[in-house]
């Protein structure tokens, strides 16, 4: 896991990010993320069908709740090969915890694929994500902002969406709480923890999620409860779809949140 950090006595984060992007582009000359794969699938027919086959590359997808990061990385683990970039603020990482190697491996993701950007403030993290999305060698970029991440407003998310379209990578914006204002995202999600099936041994059982798709440009909105199986490395439907609705345009959503077994606060 490579970190790109701010050091007052060394080169700036911008210089370090540019060097990292140059190395990645040199390792994958002439390739573009959008040409390598177009969809990231949950593997659940009804959910993927609502998304037009899966989450689309070259688009911005917004997740509300800390679990959004884990779900993004899990979807990316098998979607396509290549490096991933995860940008956020130093304060945000200190609050929510840093990526944890064993947790990433449990999601099926090699920690060596992940490049981590620790920015001083949200504006710098937004800049890093936008620049990274234009890199043809990256498979996906995750931008994580603490609170409702209001710095990623309509104008900022339009820039992210355009950069994602240009580079062809998957773009994920993760807020710890939902922002009610409109944004330029192809899909918007609220994610909450859900009771998982018992393991029969008195343990915690499987990890389950309540996914609420509140905006979907490619189909209907809806709500699904899914379970992640670490042994089988797949999602399954825990309950029939809830509140499936007709296709809808931009509209505000509300807060939701949970904890995914991905973080390590040390």
C-alpha cells in the first residue's frame, strides 16, 4: 500500500501525486480503464439489472456511510485488474481509521494495488481525485470525505464526473453522512448495517447491508438487503427487494451509516 502524504519539508502532495500517476501510466502505456471493463457487478440479478447490468465505469457513484468504502473496494477487487487510488483528508482518516491490510485481503483485494492520498483538507483531496481520474492506468478512484463532505457540491462533482468520463475509471465519492443537496452522480446510495444470518456457532455471523439506491440514471431506484460471504467471496440477497420504484431523476437523499470490517485505527 503506497501512501502519498504531505510533508512540509519535502515535495508537495501535488508533486508526489504527479510522480505516482506518471509511474502508473508508464506501467500501462496506451491503456484506458474504460476500455478494459465497463461494469462492476454485485452478482445479484435484480440489483444488477436495476443498474443496467452493474455500476458503470467512467461515471461517478456516491455512497453515504462509512460502509460505502468497503463495498466500493469489494466491487473493484474482481471487476478489473489494475491499481486503485483512495484519497481523503488526514483528519478524516484519523477519525474513521486507516485502511487495514488484512481487512482488504478479506475483501479479496491485494493491498499492493492501493495508493493512498492523505490531503490536508477536502479541497486538496478533491483535486487529487480529479487529477487521478484522468490517469488511464487507474482502475478506480475512491474519494472519502468526513461528515457530509459538503465541499463535494454540485460544481465539484460535475468536475469529478467529467474527469471520470475522460479517464474511463470507476469514480466513487464516499461521505460519512448523506448530503441533501443535488450532485452530479450517476447513482446515489444510503448504506446501513443489517442483521446477518447466524453462523450456527454462536459467532457474529455474516456481514449484511441494507442498500438504498436513491438515484439511478440507468434504471429504477430501490432497496435491497444483501449478505457478503467471505468464504465464497460473493454477495447474496438476504431478503426480497424492498421499495423498488420506477426510474427517477436527481433528487436529495438522507443520511445513513454503518461500519465495515475494513478499518484499523492504528
